C-alpha cells in the first residue's frame, strides 16, 4: 500500500481493468477510532456489492483482500486526518490523507474517481515546513493549513553544535537578544572572544548543512515544496545559500524559536488562508474577464470534445454537481444512469492535457450552471 503525496500522478490518470475508489470522511477523534473502522468496513461491503455486479466473487475477494487488514489497523486510524481516499487497483493500493472534508462513498470504474482530491490540492498542495532558527530547526509535514511534526532521526543536523561539532570556528555560539526575544533584528551574534566573523562562518556552514540534509532526505524523495518559517534575516541568508530546487516562494516571517506547536500552526494557517483567498480571487477575476467565445458552461458535448482536444485551460465544478451520463470514445456525451462518470472523465481529460480543475461551493461559483470552463486562447 503506497501513500501518494502529490497530485495529479501517473498512477491516478491511467485506466485499469477496474479500480475501486473508496472515500471516507473522518467521523471520530484520535482516541475514539472505532467509528472510522466500522465505516470503512461498511464501505468495503458496499464496494464488494458493486464489484460483484461485474466480476465473480473470487475476483472481488482477491481485489479487496489488499485493504481488508486496514479495518483492524488501529495505528492507521489513530493518525487519521480530516479524510482519506483509497484506490484499489489489480496490482497496488494507493491512498491519500486529506485535510478537507469529502463525501463518503465508493465508485467502481476503469478510472480512479479523483474528484474528492481536487479541493485538497487546488490552491495549496502538500508541502514541508522548515521552522529555522540560527542554531536549530524542526520540520513539519504540511497538508493545507494542518501540520504534523516530523520525528527527525538521531543523525539529523537539527542543532548547530550537532551539525558542525569540531568544525565550529567561532567557539561556543551565543545569540544576544534585545527586548526579551530574538526580535526583529534577528539577534546579535557573539562568541566568547567576540569572533563575529567566525560566528558568521559557522552560521553559513550550518545553514548549508540544513539545506543539504532537508533536500536529500525530504525534498528530493517527495518533490514537495519547502516553505520557510524564520526571521527575515535568516530567510535571506538561507535563500542565498540554498541549492534546494523545491524551496518555495511562500514565506512565514516570524521567529519559531519560542513558539509552541499550536502557535506555529496558527501562523502557518494564516499564511495558507491568505494564499487560498488570493488565488481564489484571481481565479474568479480571470473567469469573469474571459470573453464568451472562450467560455463553455453546461454544454456537455462541447465540454467533452474540448477536454479531449486539450482546449480546456480551467474547469470549474460545483461541489456535488452530477451529470447523468458519460463520454464515449469520441468525446460525445451519452445520457445514462451513471452519475459519477461524466464529470470524472472530464476531470481526467483536463488534467492529462495540463489543464486546471477546481471544485467550488455553490456560493463561490462564478457561474450559475454548476459547471463551466475557460478555453485556451
């Protein structure tokens, strides 16, 4: 079973003989996990019933056997986020831990049902947060505005003395502060012999060690953006030295040195909310400014053809929006009893052709048709 951290991925955009998509919204807390276990067990029964309409029972059992042990996996449910989505394919099981509420349910089809993932990734995706001080750092997994501290291994250079050891040139590093904190000035460095130049060298060497370690062990393997949480001076120094290609433009300018986990999360949440609001406003403005000839609304045939031809730049879908039908191999809309297939096919086509998809609440939709798209010029 493999947890996926980025979206979209090749694993989700391909077609399978069959794939079972299971979406589950968190119904309990970290202590009372039984509700989620029962809910998951019921979803497996629902998935099996749908699957057995297409395949014999032996095949159904073999496919779902890959995730059945999760029912009793207490540690998994104890670490449950706001929601989780599983994709059970003939060869592998993929899953996402999400930080947004989703609709609980199951879908059996040839394509993974990826609509529940959109809201989680549409403005701010997963990221790493580096809380950096002059002489120590901590690292967090970020999911939207929720953080989870990473338990660093013993060999991690999480303090300056551990990282440099005998290579310290400035003696014991201290930082003087004014007004009772690191302050806006970022602190005044000094050693026992006021070797300020040597202390600056130690500082640079430490930031290089942190940069190298975080890149090699976290950024490079996951390809997640790295967000800096530090004083402006430390941000500037780290940016100047960093060779991490995943270092993000998002910055949180504050000292994390004396902050609790909840305070760090609160600061981060404010910045993430600002980013979401700014990107949403830009999205709506761009849609409203698009002239009618480059816009499509609930024109199912036109939307289908445009999605296959790679003409859709942005697709907007109202949360809970359903279409009774599906696209045929020529991109033509065919009415049917299916309620999840058409929209999911449309989303797959847009993402495969490097378009963007957004799921919005009804009050936030700039169109009153429930579904709309802007076309590439």
